[in-house]
C-alpha cells in the first residue's frame, strides 16, 4: 500500500466515464478556429430553460446567488443553473493539491495527465450532485415548478427530473472544457467560456429586446437597459426624468449604472494589463541576436481574482443550503428584496460583499472583513500560482538555459536571482491591483459584473495572444481566414 496514490482510485472509473480523446496529431490552426467557435455556440445553448418549470420561472425563484451569477455563468432557471462553478472549483482544488504535493502526479506523462483531468471531472460531478440536492431540499425552486402553488413541496418525480437536467448540463460542461484543455481550441476552456458568456450578456444587458414582466406588477420592461430607456422615451416623452432614473436604478433587470461601472473597470483593466517590465535578453548561441523578455504586472492574469471569488461563492452556496436545512439564524438571515434573498445578519453576512455605497457605509466592519478576505485569497494564490503552473523564476531560468538565452549584463548564475526579484512582486502586486479594482466596482453596485469584466478582459487578452502566436507560427496561412476575407 506504500505505493498507492489517490489517482489510482480514478482508474476504476475510466471505462465508464465519457472522455474527449487527446489528438493523435497536431490540430491545425483552421480546425482550432472552427472547434472554438462551435464549442462556444453549444455552450450558449445551456441558457435554455429547465423543462418542468413555469414560463418566466426566474420571476418566481427567490435568488440568494445574485452576486455570483454573472461571474460563474449561473443563469437562473436554466440548464446553466450551477454554471461553471463546480468545474472551476474542481480545477482549482486539484491544481492546489498537486502544487502542494498532496497528490503525486507527473503531468509531463500523458497517462498521468489524463488521470489528473479525469479526477477533476469526477470531483466536478460530485460537487454538482451535492449542489443539485441542495437546491431541491432547500426548496429553491419553490413555486416556479409547473403545477406547484406557493408553500407546496416539490414532488420526488419533479425533483429528480430537474436534477437530471442540471446535473447533465454540468457534466456536459466538463466535456466542453476538456475539449479546450486537450488542445482542440484556443486558451483555457474555463476562461474562454466565461469570456464568451460575459461578452454576450454585456450586449444583452444593454440592448436586449426581450420584454420581461416585472414581479408583482403588470408592467413589461425590456431586458436591455438602453433599449428600455429608448422605448419608454418614445412612448412616454412627458415622463423622461422618471424613465432615465429607472434605467440607472432598476434592480430586477440590468441597469445603465452597471453598464458604466463595467465599462470603466474594463478600460482600467486594459491599462493595467499594458504595464510590464522588459528585460533585455540575448542569445548565447548566435551573436547579435538581441530581444526583450516582457514580464507583465498581471503576471498571473485574473486567476487570483477568480480563485478568491470561487472560494467566496462556495461558502455562500453551502451556507445557504445549511441555513435552509437547519434554520440556523446565527449562520445567516435572509430577507426578500425585489425577488432576491439578501443577507441581513449572521456569519454569511460578514462574508459577503456590500453591493452599494450605502451598504458599505452602514456596516464598515462587514466591508473590512469581506474585502480583506478577498484580497488575502487573491494575493495568496498569486504568490503560489507561478510555482504551481511552472512559470516561477526557477522554471523560466531553466527555459532560458535550454534555449541558450541569458539576460543582458547578467551572469547565468544570477538569472534566477534577477527573475526572483521581479516575478513574485509582479504576481502579488498585479493581483492586489486587479482585485481592488473589481472590489471598487462591486461597492458601486456592479452585482458581480465588475469582477466578470476584469476576468473577461484579462482572459480575452490571453486568448488573443495565443491566437496571434499560432497564426504567426502558421505563417499566416489560413484557408478559413482567407475565405472570409475574400467573401468580404
């Protein structure tokens, strides 16, 4: 038993779990474009409503997760009820365990890497199953189920049918993510899908044409804040002031305040992303070959921010289930406000972020505790992530040596010291800045959209850089891109 590993347990489930096969040959540039676009389109179909719920079921669901929905692509009353939260949680969990050597795995070996990915998939499925059961037993869907009145308990058949749909979509998402991670698409599967979801929702929140009935009202409003403003102005010019105010302050649907917060956060994030230190490097094999090696301030991208909110979201989700199942008011006390279950007291209250300046001011202790927790988690993850991902100073120095590269004016022995002086500072400082930026956006009323904007824009830059790099390696020869250019 001395040689037994946790990954050995995964081998027993390999024959029964669906898997995306690793490519036997290099995936071409055109194939990656097609697969990336196709996978994104399939992912968007996850916004289909859950069969068995009433039309406009989102109006009947009392939502305790409203602050995290846009961050993790959790769409209320749809197949994406849990979004990417289980997949992201599983990915971070396994990466941290592997990074701290809590599980023995050699990611350079293909069979070991496949076992590692299968372990993430199983963990994601288990988390999804637990959360599905939590949704059912906490009566989350309540009167949104067809044929169910207020106060009635959902039947076993309906519960199983709804759980089957949500759980099935969650597992299907792991396969979509695996498609990217096996090298069929550009970038990380999780970050690519999050970016796509944010981009589509950003446009929908501004110019969405869908008419949605407001809860406890006979009024219909457009989903898009700008569209709704134009519509009300066109037909009610005398109530222009009221329409403008509503477009900036409405809480049941997206408003223009959230749009401007997201826009400002995105522009600032773009500016921070451009800060870098450029180290002069030269080749030791070819005389006269000089270049620069850039180290970005956002060395770890938006992953530390995503990690911090993943921890916070899981605490809130599990906490909500425990409150509903045990009735423990010390853990959390929820009040219904505009069809949203808002925390008003308890432990969970102090572990949640204020969503407005008013909430920030009335309880500064809550603001200090929750924001300090988020910043600590983000900086802690940034400090260790370079070691987990193989991009630490030692790893980069090793790559330099293998490629015959040295830093100008530095001896080979001092390269690790020079990189070690810059990389950890860039990682932690970048994580602190980007997290602080997202928190400010949330305090101004972003409702998760400020965080999503930061994660989305940083991920988009990473995907674009990989796209351009592969295009250059391909020599710019792409039949698909040429066909599209000729069509235009």
